[in-house]
C-alpha cells in the first residue's frame, strides 16, 4: 500500500512547495493532498489550487486538493454541499465540543482534523467519536507543529491530544498527516509508525493510519463525488462497443445471419460445422453467440458460421438426450444395487451387550420357572400315590 500525506499546506511560493513535494517523494510518499485553510465566514468564491502549474515528482502518483474549514458555529454548514465538488477532500476542524458533536453526527465531510498544537478545550468521548466512525469519517492527527521547532508546549499538547484520541477511538479510524509548511516538518513513514507506537497505537495500526485508512478516505471521497449519495453510481457497461460488435462482416445484421441459417450450407459450411462441434455448448452462451462464431470463422463467409451454430446446437441437443438417458440408466443401476435382497433382509444385526444381557436374564427366568413347574408336578404325583 502507498504512503499518504493528506495535509500539505498550499503556498503561492511554488519553489518552496516543489522542494517540499520533492522531499515527500524522497521519503517514500506517493499520494499527496494540497490543502487550503479557511477560518470564519466562507468566501463567495473558495480559493483554488492550480495543481497543473506545479512541478510534481514522478514518484508521487496522486495529487489531491483539500479544503480545511475551521468550524466554531453551527451556522457555518449551509454551504458545505456546494464546496465538495470543487475539492477532492473536505476536512472540518471543530474548536469546541458542540461543533465536534455536530461534525461527528450530521455534517457531511471526509475528515475531522483536530488542532493538537493547542490544548483541547473539551474531552474526547467514545460515544461522540463512534458516531463519526460509523458514518465512515476518519480523524486526523497533524504532527508538524509538535515535532518542528523548540516549542515544548506544542509538543506536550500533541502527545496528550494524540493519546486521548487513540484512547477514545480504540485505535480505529485514525490517519497521520504532516501539515508541514516546509520540508523540515516532514517525517518519514517509519518514523511516524514508531512515534505512533510510543503514543499507544501500535506498529500495525500505525502503518494502517498511513496506508489503508488514508486510502479509504480518498476512495470514499471519490465515491461521494461521483455517485448519488455514495450508494448508486453510473458505470459505462460498454453498450456502444457491444452494439458495434453485433454487426457481422460487410455490415451484415444479426437478423440476416439468422435468416441465412435456414439456407443449406456448402462444403465450407460443413467444414466449419464440424469445427463448431469442438466449441462451447451454444445453449450456455449469451445473446452475442452469433458474432462470436462469426469472428472465429473465415472472413466474408456467413453460411459457414450459421451452419456451425446449427450443428453445434443439434449436437448439444443430442448430448443432452444422451446425458439424460445415461443419468436414468445410472440411477436405475444404483437403485438396483442399493436395494437390499431377501437374504440380506433375513440376516439379523449383531446383538449389542445390553440385548445379550437381557436375553440371558430372560433365559434364566424361563429355566427357573420350568424347574418350579417340575417340582409342583412331582409333589402332586406323590400326594396322589399316598392317597
């Protein structure tokens, strides 16, 4: 997966910006997003980013545009839908807890970027951030303000804010961006992975934040802008190419080819027909079977191709009949072999131990009853003799 940096501030000094992009390419980044930040009231015409006029290294394959909008009031969201088509990404930066809840629950955006260079005036809660993650919105950690320069307060705020966000999101839905205005604030991807491990994110999740999660943000944003509400998208199925391929040689239509199928084919047609026996079963082919066989046959021969189709269809019917008769015979043979004979029915199953014990006990009881009957008979005989 390529490494992403989705927050590179755009400046009018193209020489410095080209140097920053070259340093990104040297560190191994292949997807860059140039961002412009807007604070307060939205302008009538949002600032544009002339990507075509920049010198971008060849190793950077994707250059996106991004708008970072700082929201402190709920009334600033009435033009967000009109700004989305003009930028590849739309990021919101809330400044209070109410604005954060609004961004997580209802506002349509791609990223929620928190300013960790300052201490957050609110507490990040799992219930609040989980609603944003459920909608597919990711959270962004910008590290340049904490690693560049000697500002210890910004570094401390970055560490505490990043740890709080990782704890609130359970390590899910987080991406890393630089927000570096010069090449000195950019760090290599593996340095960021180690830094994320120090913050408590883990090495695997740190790599996902730079590769997979950032890639999902880009793909979801593109899907929102090219489809209807991110659900229905219109894709060209190649209808024009298919209609063009339906026409036979010398502009012969499909109906003319079907009509030619009723005419007897010559020796060439029989030759093609025998060759068609080795092809695929035409009963499983789609509606474009005629033009497929037309392309395989000789050029300019219409009767041979149609004869090949007829022969293949007749052969397929014969094969179906043979297969059905063979299946009936096999079923009859199987039923005959599996049907038990009279000898097999007469055979008894082997007795279990319980059954053997029951039969032995029954035999003992019958023997004891027989002995008692014999004793009573002898007693009656003796009595009769005495009398």
